[in-house]
């Protein structure tokens, strides 16, 4: 985690106002975290870091103009922020908080998801404990829906089929039909464990950050709050999550004042991220 954050900060630092048309060789040679990587490992890490920076509002674009001899990576997305910071009439922190609120609102209201209309129908079936049927990978499935979760930009249904708990991607479900009978089982859908929620991949961390920042960004990833303490406007949270990539986005967006993670979970995090 520390290496990922450090690489992103190093990239932003490297691309100052005079640093334009930077080649991949120049980037690799001037960032210590890249320098000793193989070409394949560097390419994988660099591409992943570009995606993370893009989510933060920074774009690393490769410029190749046939009319000039200059080509390489340029960084965009910083000029407006720099101008706002220089404006003494603007409270930058309030502006940033408002921006995140609006951005999250627009993202949630413009989210395009295949079979999105199925979500409300399946939720109703879960509450009523009904059986449903649908086509999935060219096969008719008859299941008892137990829960729905959003993970890694996709919606998933957790359901019992032939007394086995299975996970189904909503994108692959078609021809959904809801049964008529209710109260067909006594299972607690809240205890469902989805396919990615293996205990081997559960990560626990303690973070310190401002309450407002947490509230703005808490929906970036799926997590559970184990404990919470507040001193003035500063939160101390112990959270657990299976959503490793979502956790990384959250940390990059919020930049916690303090982060505590066990050696075991740090190793696990790096393994999952392949860093």
C-alpha cells in the first residue's frame, strides 16, 4: 500500500509545469519504485497507477504529434485546481468537499448497470423469501435469492441453488421470473457470504481522518465499521473489507492522517494488488 501511494505521489511530483513529453524510460529512471522493476512489472504497475490517478482527476496522456518531434506523457487535470488554490477568495477545502459531494451524487444517479431493474425485484423476493428463476450461462436456474451486493463496479446476486450458496453476476442474468409463494425458507440473508468474501482475503485497518471526508467517500468501497471513536471532527475507525481495490481508491481519495495495518494484512494487500 505504501509503495502504491508513494508511486502516485512521485508521479505527480515528477510532472511539474516544465515536465512535459516524458518518455516511459525517463519516468522509470526517475522514480525509485519503478527503477528496479522488470519491463513487464513496470508496465503493469505504471498502467495501474495511471488508472488510480485518473480516478483522482489526473490524466496521464501519451502525446504523439506528427507535426513535431516531441512525444511522451503529459499530465493534465491540475491547472484548474492550481488556479483555485491561488484564489484568496475561495475556501479551497470547502470547494473540494462540495466537489466530492456533487461528483458522488452525479455518479450514483447516472450509473448505468445492465439489468438494473432486476435489483428492486430481487430485493423484494429476498424480503418475501420467494423463489425465482432466470437464464444464466445458457441454463435455467431456480434459486432462493439471499442478498445483493455491489463489488468492483458490478452487481451480484447471492442465492441458494440445490442447497448450495452461489454467486451470480446480474449482467449475465436474463428472463427473470418471480415465484408466487412467499416465506419458503427461514434463512437469514444478512449472513450470506459471497464468492469473493473468503476469510483469507478479509483485511482490517485502523484509520484516522476527518469525519466530513469519510462521509463523502465512504461509499467508494464495501466495508464494515468495527469500532468508531470521534475527537472533535477527527474519526478513528477500525474497518474490515474484502474490497481491496475499493479500499485503495478510498485511501487515495481521503489521504488519512494516520493508517495502521498489521504486517499480515499488509502482505495480503500487496499480494492481492500484485505490487
